[in-house]
C-alpha cells in the first residue's frame, strides 16, 4: 500500500470497501461501526489517539510513520522478549509499571531512552495497556467489528482475502502500527522453544487488547466474553500467520485502477477534441518533438533527476526487471567500494543516494517508479518484469528515485 501514490490509495480503498461488502454479503454477514465510550486525551502518552500522537511526533521526525512511544515499546519487546519464557503471558510488577508510566507521561520526549532499562515483562504489560487504553481500537472503530467477523467465513482463502481488504482499508497510521506489532509477535513465535509461547497462546493474550472486549462481570456476559475472546483470537492467529500476504494490493485491483485511469483519459481526450474543434490552435504553438526524443518500440527512457546520470534508454527483453534497470544507475567498481568504505562517498539521507561533491549514484533504497499513463504512481519491486509491465502501461514515465 505504501508503494503507491495517495490518489491510487484512495482508489484502492474505494475498491476494497466494495469488495469486502460483497464478500460479507455472500456469507450473510454484516458489521456496524463500533461506538466509542472512552474520551480521548488531547495530550500525554496513554489514552491519546494514534493520529494525535503521530502528528506531534512528525514535528520532531518528519518521516515518522508510527507514534514514537509505540515504536519504542514494540522494539524493546521484539529485542528482549523472544528469548524470555512466558513473555506477554507473565505480567510485570504493578508497582514498577505504575512508576514507569508516570515517568513516560512526565518526560518521555525529553528522554526517549527511558524504556531501555525497563524489565521486559513490564514492557509487555505497558504495551498491552497502551493498546487497551487507546480511545479507538488499533483495528479502528469503523472496521474492528468486521475483523471480528472474519472467523465466521468458512473458507480459509476468503478469510485471508477479507483480512487483506480490511488491512488496506485502515488509515496509514493504524495499518503501520498493526504491521509493526505483527512483526514483533512473529519474532516471539519464532522463538517458541525458548519462550514457551505458541501461536494460540499469543493470539489468546493479544486478542482482548486489539478488540477491546469490555463487559460487566455477570455469568451471561462472562460467557459472551469467553466466546468473543475465542473468536477474535482466531482472527489474531490468521493475522500473525498470514501477515506477509496482507499488505500487498492485489493485482486485480491495480488492473481496475488502470482501467479507471484509462476511462478518465479517454473522456478527457474526447472533451479536448471537442474544444479543439471550436478553438483551433495556432500551428506555431503545437508541440514539436525534439530530435533525440524518439524512443523505439520496446525501449523505455528512464529518468533519474536526483542522480548524476539523469537519464538513459533501456532496451527491454522478456527477462528485464526493475532491479536490472536500477543497477545501471549504481556505482559498482572496486575503487568506488573502497572510496565508500574510506568515507569519500557521503550518504545523503534525504535523497537516498551516495552524494560526493560531483557524482550521485543510486543506493539500496532507490527504486524504479512507474508514473502516469494508467496509474498515479507506483514504486516497483525489484523483481517486477518490465517488459510485461510496459505492455500494460506503455505511456508511463519511468523514474529512478527514493521510495515513496
């Protein structure tokens, strides 16, 4: 989802909403928006909404994608927790947690290293408290009930499809936080032999923190709570187990977006031809192709405005990949490698390129982008087959730059 432009993301969400509605209708499932009972705090750490926290944090780090406090908690748990027996299951010290919370509320941004010496069980408890006390659940008030219903879909492939669609519908900050959390939980699961935490154990413990199950303590409600916890833990198991499939926009949706763009372009072209019929332009103002701008069939012109090698023509064959094209803009000589190791080449964090005084080369986080034609903008995976993509979008521009 992060690899496509904002306008394409808007189109993807519209398509995903139609798809999830159709899928739920197929199984006679319906969901409503979760009502918020907890009032959000406007400042602080715990009880503050994710968008508010992130808005503040982006004044400190412009490209921050998740709240810093959430990132720190998850990072500490992912680094120290996987080797610890009973992590997440064993609660931390109530006294220490209370003291740490006060320190975080009073001075986290003055000293973000506050968590480094905190007991790992306390970190796990603090993370669970942070999730439970969010004014809106991590899966959002709009879709948390829909996530809970995925367990009622009988087919596993359709369950994964539903989760993929729901993840694409999440606002950026919620989706990024969910991805960070699931990656951490996978690290814990990968060390099950040491920490004794199975997939079922992790899911059962984390489900209430993501689905915010709150009921009064009666026999009837207690039974409902147990049933709800069992159902939602199954969803958490699916999220952890199939997380690598959840963040990618399905190719069928990309094709639908291309079709939308093409329809819009045909309409604009038709409208423009009508206008030109009544208002003929002076022939002197008509654009004339400059010598050297012609590109042969099967050859693409690749632009790299941030690099010293600003453009090149690339002849495509059936095996050419996006990574092959980016490689043409990298510095590969042994001499250059030694120069980089000696510090001659300076890394420019903003452009993502090696940036000495004169020459700028592509780096590891530089990718080929498909821009325009029948798409807004898309960062291409290095394995993308360029010949096949060129056939789909021959009018696109191909630009080497830092990832979106």
